[in-house]
C-alpha cells in the first residue's frame, strides 16, 4: 500500500505531526455490513488527513444517536514525534478504547502528548454493538467483527508504520476498558500472533463476564434482532441480506430495545467463540479462559492494572443511580445487584450462604442512613465483580507462562473522564489516562487548569508507560525504585501509581539520612581543622 499525506503540525505542547482519519478498510456498508473487514488498498494521489473520521454507529447512555456517526468509520489516526528521516525508528503504540463493546470513540483520546515522548502512536476506530458483534453463530454472520477490525488495523500498522518513522518490530498494543479486554483476546487469538510485541491492559480483562458471550445466548439475541426487523424467515444468509437493506438507525433502535429488556447486566453484543467457522477464519477458537489455562497464547511482556473505583462506569450506564436514597440503594443492592451478579458469575452452589456474605460485605457494613457510603459500596461491588476479580484471574493464568508480567492498582484521586458528578475518594474508571495523555485530554474532558501538580503526576506516569513501551520494564532503577514482576510466588497487585510509588517515601528518607550524614561529616571535618589550628597557634605562642 503506497500513499502520500501532507504533514500537519499539532501546535499543542511539543510539536508533533498528526495524520487523522486514514482509512484502513473498505467502508463496511451494503453487502459488507455484518461481514469481516476488507482491507483498503489506498490511493495514488495526495490526500489531506487533518481531521478525525466519523465514529461508527452508536447510541449514548440515554439511547440517543451520537452526532456525526457513519458506517464509513474504519479509520485510524497517527501521531509522530518528528518528520520521518529514513533512519531513526521509534517504538509504536496502538491504542484501543471502548465501553462494554457498546460504544467507542477514538477521537476522545488524543495521543499527541504520549507521542512527544518519542513514540509513534496510533488510535483505531472499530465497530461496536450490533454492527461489531451481531452473530447468528454461522458463517453467514460470524460475529467478532469489531475484533477483526482491530486486527486489520494492526496488520495495517505492521505494513505501513515504517513510512511514519515507527518500528513495526516494537509495537505495544494498549487497551482501556473494553479495549483492554480486546487486547487480552488478541493475546489468545491465533490470528493476532506476531502483530504486536508487548501488551498493556488498563481497567479491563478478557475474563470479565461482559467481555465474552455464551454461544447459545449470542445466537438467541441475533435471532431476536432478525425478528424485530422482520427478517426472520428463510436461511441465515437470507436474514443477513435482509438486515443489510435496513436503515442503520432502525438497527440501533432494535439493539437498544434488546439491551433495555435485559437490564444492562448481561452482555448483549460482545465477543464470542467462533469455532463454527473454518479454522483459518477463527478469531477465538475456544473460550479465552480455556486458551489461557492451556497456555495457548502469544507470550509477550504484559502490563495490566485497575483503578480503585472502576465500577463507577456503571453509574454512567445507569443514569440517576446517584440520586437514589439510602433505602432505595440498599434495596437495589440486596434484591437486584447481588442476585444478578451471582447469576453472571455462575455462583449457584450454597447460594443462601454466599448471598449473606456479599450482603454483609457490601450492604450491612455501611453506616445506616449514609447515602454517599452506600453509593460507594454500589460502585465497589461492580469494581470487584467486573474488574478486580477478572484481573486476578487473568494475571494468575498468564503468570503460568513465565512471560514478563507487571500489575498495578491506581488509587490517585482524579476527575471522572465519563462525566459522573459523584465524588468518590479514589480513582475513577480511566482516571490515570487524564495524566498519561496529558493536558489535551484533561482540558477537553474535565476543563480547568492543568497545573504543576497534574504535570508532575503526568510526567511520572508517562515515564512508567515509556519504560514498558521501549524496554519492557516500567521502572528503570530511579532512586532505588522497584516494580517486581507478578509471579505465582508473588501474586499481588502493588500500587506504584497514583500519589507516588510505594518506595518513594523510603527513598526520600534515605536521601535525608545521607544528607545529614554528609553534613555531619563536613561539620566534624571543619571542627577538627579548627582544633588543629588552635593547637598550632598555641605551640607558636
């Protein structure tokens, strides 16, 4: 694929060059709707790539269409730290984001500040919801289209990133939320092996219940879509042809209707095992936990972590939860949240005992009448069920391979990037990205001043990221810092991020002791010289 692009400098902070809205696939419209992506073979004329492409079809949390969406959305964006000179090659980051595989906006996450650290960065738009994960569990509608979009983008990077000064042999695949779950699925997908050399999973795991659907349920939902749209008669192939003729807004409305009918607790459109297609076309031949248990995955260095209050994402999914009274929140937790989460996790044995334990942990320990603390507990149960427990499951299985593995927990207070007005004592879902990705994202999503405190934290976090991206090690011995690898013998998630590394206090104490020792030695030396001089004067006197 050969092409020419004009170079446009992004004026914020250190100048970097940005190329936005580059197509990596043929628009998935008409007969290509609900089909695997087809690569775009480029053009032979000068093109302008100075603005983001349209986002893929999606609805906001209120079920309202996002503005400016289009099915012609399979584009990527590239930021480079300098004009390619044909000699220097920079490490590459491919960044994936997403919200429960239901919506995704690449333009929400500017990568220019990260690129200014001498990294070529790439963000990817891919299909979500019904357009990315509709399946009839047959070759007519195989599913996993959003993951296949990502895979084709990675192939584009391997073939073309050298023209931008990137090194295709040093690609780190970074994912946040559903993007992190996607990264985990690429780790175990046979088709993705060799497309990246390191991986980072930020607040997401391929073993989360929302990251993978049971095959039978996925087909039932697919059939429900065809019934709602009046496309159920005939074969699967005929049903898909009928759906390809439908207005995409009507399809989104049908998807929203199905989501609401299931109470948003269970995944509606998500990745599935696709062993029903021929082996060369399988993205996920078995459930991800089985592939991990068997060690059947690409063994690359991995860095993975969670935020203290990742579960706040559910407040974004359920608007109005923060306005419920203490008694209403208590009732919802006891009668709705705990039973449904237990169903999701398959906790059927000794159910009464487990219900009592969970009720005690998340409800009974909250002081009576404290609506704020009950809301915090509401967030905590979703954090544990959807993020923390799946992370530990992934870490334990991945650690068996012996590959380099680093884990973290981020607990620094910070604004919520999803706009929740709830004040929580710890990090919300994706809070560290406000600092890793720098002032641009902070100003766009939060507003206000990106001051000296934010700059110091941002530089610290970017140092960790850059260390892993360039060397496979997030900490390189600064002031005695250590970040031990996660192993089965040392299975813990440390908290080196946030207000500072856990070793930083000890480091400064050590420096203070050394300084006092040096001062003491200097004083002793000066006093000794003075005594000797006095003795000398007395001898001559």
